[in-house]
C-alpha cells in the first residue's frame, strides 16, 4: 500500500520531515530532519556507515535526477563528512522494513531504523525516502528460490495503483458522451428513414388502389373489362338512346359528294362515324330505286334523310351540309389537325406535274385547312370510291379531336363558320352535339366504321349487322334488288382504269353493275345494247349516265343476266360521266 508522509509524522521514523524540492509532476519531495547525535555515536556512525557515493560530489542534497542543469550543493545538517544517499547504488541491498536480523546495516533504511533496534540514529547527510519516489532497483527472486527468514512474500495484487488523473476521466466521459450522441443520431436517422419509407409505401398503395378502382369503374381494367362492363351495355341495343346527324361533304371544285353519319350513343357513352358509300340503294318517294349520290343531288337534304332513316332503320335528327370551303375554314378554326395519312396527295392548284405533294404519306401528319380538304376528297387512279370515303372519315375524326369539348366554345366555332343550316338543325344544336362527340374522341371512346354495301347497293343482314344493328340500333331494309337495271360493262378503251370509273358512275346512278371483262382489242366507238324493246329506255338512260351520245344506243345481243350491255370505246370520257 502507498503511505504518504506529512510533516511531523512519526509513524516510521524518528523526527519530523521537511520539503526539500518538487519532482517533475509538481509534487513535494520530503526529507527527515536529522537528530543531533552524541560524540560517541557520531564516531561510531562514521566508522560503520562510511559508504562511497559516486554521485555525492556532484549532486548534494535535494538532487533531482530529472533536472537538466547542475544543482548547487545543499549544506549538510550533519558534521559535513557524510554525503547524500544514492538510492540507485548497486552494492546497497534494499530492505524497506529493516528485517535483516542482527547483521550490520550498510545499505539504505528509508525509515532511519536499524535492523536490531527500534530507533536508528540518523546518518549525517542522508535524505529521507519519499514513497512517491522510486526506490532502488533490486533483483527479484525466483518463485522457487528460498526466502530469508522473516522476509515477507509480496504479490502484485497486494499493491494498489494510483488512479488516473481526473482530467483523463473527464476526457473518457466526454468521448463516451460523443459516441453515445453519435449513435443516437444514427438511430434517429434510421427511424426517420423507415418512417418516410413506410409513408411512401402507403401513398403508393393508395394511388394504386385508386387507379385500379377508377379503371374498374370505367371498364378499362385489362383482363376484367369487357364490352358488357361499359355503362349502359346491359341495355338492349334497340333501347339505347342515340343522337344521329347526317353530314354531306360537297366538293365544290371537282363535284361529287361524300356522306357520313355522326352518332352519339348517350347510353353507352360511345361516339361513331358511319361512312355511307354513294351506291347505297335507297327508295324514292315514288317507290323507284335510287342511289345515295342521286338522292343527295336530286331529293335534297330532307328527302335523303328520310330515305336513309328508312333503309337503316334509325332516326336521324338533322342534316349538316358541309361544302369543302367550310371544311377548310373549320380545320383552320380548330388549329389544324393531326392524322395518319395513307397517300401522297398532289396540290390541286399545281400547274406542272412532278411538283412537291401537298400532303405527304406518314404518321401524325399536320394538315391545314387546304391540305385537309385535298386529302378528304383525294382518290388515286385505280382506287375504289371507298378509299376516298375513308379519308373523309379520318379528317372528320381529326376535327373532333381538336374541337373544344365546351359546348359554348363549340357553338361559337359553328357560328363563326357562318353557314346556313338546313332546318330543323340550328347552330346551338350542332355546336352542342359536336362538343359531346369531341369529348368522346379525346377520351378514346370514338370509332369510324364503313357500312358494308353489296355490288347492287343493297344491305345484307350478315354483312351490315355489326354497323346497322350495333351502332345505329336499326334493321336493314334495302329495296328489292330486282328493281334496279343490270348493266354489263366490257372495256375496249385500252385503259384498264376506265372499267372502275364506269362502275362507280353506274352504281351512283342506281344501276346494278356487272363485270363484262376486257375486250381483246380496242374500239373507237362505244356501244350501248339492249335485247328487249322494253329496255330501250333503260339503255338510253345508261348512255346518258356514262356520258355517251344517244347514237351509241342500239338493239343487239346482251350478256347473260344483264338488261343492258355496254362496250366502252376510245370515245368514252370518264370526266364527262
């Protein structure tokens, strides 16, 4: 154990202690004040304790082994003959408690006691041993070496060590606090990250559920939606409510018309454009069979609307006559249209061939008013009339996608056109109707369909059921096909395309077209033949329809199954028909 010395302490040696200096740690260094010995004991001490001290001439009292400079000698309190004790002298054995028996003590006794008596006279010049200072080194004994009698067996665990300074402890505490705070911050950051992740997952789950719910409600959920899941699909087709308007496009430049039905099914929320071929057979007021093209030119809007309602079995609320200049203005008013074009369309105003096309073939082509009219009325050489009709349907759907869905804005657009509409249709009715169709076209609930018509212009239940029944909700009621005059046409002009042009003209004229093939050679003059005198009038009408002179009509042999046979010669001019 460590025992500190205080001034006046007499626990281990006789006499008090005094401070003689400070060590490198700032702690005081003590020494025992020597007693005044008798002359006899002084001589005895000088004879027995004379010890050579190699450091006595240099160090003196209060020597600091760590001092860097020379310490001045301290005067001895003794007779001056004995120098200070060197604790590191190798020849002096170290016995801290003076338990070496009766042998004379030549070495160092830190407590000033002799080995054989309780009180040891103080040696002159001897400095007291301070517990805080290191004692003289001694060779440790081996574990199996026998020890002297009375010598104690000291072990390391019996000694206590000086505690660490308080400053070091505070540094350790501060480091532990810093480490603890850093760990807490990390844990708090992890907790916040987990909370944010959970919140994000919850929001995504809500969005997903809401989206799936909306798709299910709208009938657009893949795998679950079907035609029967749409609003109003459970209602019978005939009981569904529809608003229908017929639009006639009049080509004021080249002539001819194109007809389509605009359908708004308010029950199923579905919009449609039904394209009607010009050879569609209709029944006139007199009961005679005519075609859609002839009816538009001759019977006017009201007559054609009623005839279409009869044939298609549907109720048509109004007629919209749309001349090509108004179509051009309409496209310009909505800000051009974007459609997929299927042909390069030449500029009708171009004076030279080979110039740059007005409309290019491609996906999502932007068309101005002029370009839209040219594309809607274009029919290439060798194409059927239905090809041009489908282009007109593309332009109409493109206009609806760009038209405002707001009824007031749509009405303003219609009024800006400054058209004179056929009664009972008004600007307000047409604008409101087009706004509803525009909303359906923008949402993808819009389609365009071509009405299937047979060669003789009639409708069959099998081919027209998907359009007449599903879209219009009606029943086809075509006039008797036998009432139409059957005309067989053979091409001897040398131009293959003339057969198709003659077919279109005859079908639009209300005749039944029969293919007669191509002649082996060409003929200069065309012929219109009839076999029965009762068909002479029909033959004259056929010649007139084809633009042939009346002199071409003659009695002759006709093809099997035909009422009138026509041989087209080089004098046939398709543009005149």
